[in-house]
C-alpha cells in the first residue's frame, strides 16, 4: 500500500468524491508531489488523508492497536487512561451511528475521535525504534530488599512483537522522521544540532477546543536520538498554548542536551530497548489554579452574610463567630485542593468514597448519637455526620457509573442509578433527617 516510490499530489486541499467540502493541508497551495519521505518530513496532510482512505478505519484500528493505541501501556502507575482508537463497531456502540468517510480522512492525521496520551506516543515510538518490539514502560528503574544487598535492575517486559511483511519498512519510517529534523523542508529543522548529531522526530500541532480567538492549541514533539538506530533516548514533549514551527521541538532537544544524551556523556544514558522517558514541558511561571472567580466570590459573600447572621443571632458572641469562620476557612482550603485533583484521579476515588459513606451511615444505625436522632458519630475528639460525605459521594458515584455507558441510558442503567441514590437516602431518612435526605437525593438526581 505504501512504497517509497508512491507519490501523492498535494494542492493544499483534499476532496472526497462527490463532496464539496475540502480537507486542508497546513500549507496554503500545498506541497506538490510527495512520497512517504516527503510526507513525513513536511507533515503533508493530503498524503495521510489518502492513505487513511486506502486503508479504511477498521484496518487502521487493527494496525494501530498493535502499537498500544486505544489501550493502557502497562506503565507501573495507577490511573492510566486508555484513550480512544475508533472503529465502525466502536462508534455504533458508543453513539448508535454509522461511520462516515470524512471521519476516516481526519483520522489519518490523528484527529476526530482519536484520543492518545503522551506516554502512548512515546511507547509507540519505542516500538518503531526497536523494530516492532513493544515494551511496557517502567517508572521504577531498580529495587533492592530492605535488608540491604545490591539493587536489581528491573527489565521492561515485551508486550508484543509487531509483525510486518518487510522489516525494511521500519527503516523507511525512521528515515522520514530523521528528515523532519535534518531535511531541507523538515518541520523541525530549526532544532538541527550544529554538531551533526542525528535526531529523528515528529511534531504535531492541534487544537484542543474553543472557538475564535479563544481557541487553544497544543504542540507535541515525539522523537528519538540518535538516528537511524535509536536505542538511546526517547522523549515525548508536550507544550501548551499554541506553539508550533519548531518551538516544541527545540524544547524537546534542550531536554536531551540537559540530560547529557546530546553530548560526550551520552554513554551513561544508554538504555536497553523499551526504556521510555516522558517529560511534560511547563510554562516558566506556575499559573494560578483555574477557578470560577465569580462563583467563588458569590460563595464568599454568602459565607460572610452567614457570619453576620450568626453574630446577630448569638447575641454578638464573637467566639462562636470565630469558630465558624475557622470551619469556613478549612472548608475553602480543602475545596481549593480538591479542585486541582485531575478528573481521572477523582474517578478512582469515587467508589471508595461512596463505599466509605455507606459504611459510616450503617454505623449510625448502631452507634449514632444525637438529640432524638442518630445522625452523628462520636469519635471522641470530634463528632460528624456521615450524611455530609454522601452530598459528594452520590453525584460522583452516579457520574462514575454513567460515564462509560451509552447515553441516553436504557432501563437497566436507570434502575441501577436510582438504586445508587436510593440506598443512602433511605439510611439518612431513617436517622431521621428528612431534610438532608431530600437534599442528597436532589444532588444525585440532578
């Protein structure tokens, strides 16, 4: 399907038969005739549009899955997400819709439904470098027993040996990626080292959401050094805020030079195949947390008004106001910390938080205290209401359950969601605490 001799003509626009809507190249006017080397060197969209159509989305899915896309890499960390590698069957199951040719076109340049992680990109590059041997990346380099002894190097396990009809095909792709840096028209030629050090890489610029002047973009550089045989240093760099034209690549190359892999000391960085390094390039200054300041200001005003009411209702008793203000400050601090937790980590916590809340609500049945109620648990140093946990636990658990399932939900999904809400609500109403039970039910239902 792809040979070094096959060429595609790029005019700057690509059309599906019978469709007036164009699919654009990044370069106005196009790149002219290009083969696979030129397509990789110049990042020619048209070449890969046509290649995607020739393959079809299902063959693309089957082939790319061998490189680890659409699945977890097996890194020794919790919380890894698999991304999305679409197919006809995937879209039918996810949305109940057919697959369209235009979606195949944009999938050829990694857009549309495709979702990948930087670690997946680095792992796939390692497989390309290693001639098809895909390793599970490892963060832990070595380990030793508590009693002493010599540390033992942990080897990355081979997940799959990717089969190809001709092993020379690996060299074709590696040469194209080398030209990205060293070619006359390479998109990352600005990072070409003066020392003659050989680098193979690929840079990608893509939008991440929004419209108009608020549309955000990101650049990803994925590369290996030295080339063409690249067992030394593999790095995937991520640069936010719409930087392209080699800036992301320059940051990637600076990372290699700082590590020593770009100079005379590179031997100490030699790693066996499968050692993948990933680095996230952050802005020079740490940004403030992303907060909804109008909402935060509204909460502060509401809390301030509550303190005034407490001051008036308590007969101007300041110690009571101070205690309440301390609780508010602690709650705000916890809220700010939780707001910075990545969503995939919150998903991991959700079943445990819900289970903890249910256990504590059951505990109030036997050990609960209070005036004519059993809504409190007395732990000696302090007392608290387990129902407060469920104000967070129920909506998070419902969202956790619905997230991987097809929408709109079917009858079984609806019944399970109702059961998730109803179980703690009944335990809270039994205490009795009807007001909190209604509030918790509303938080889950909405």
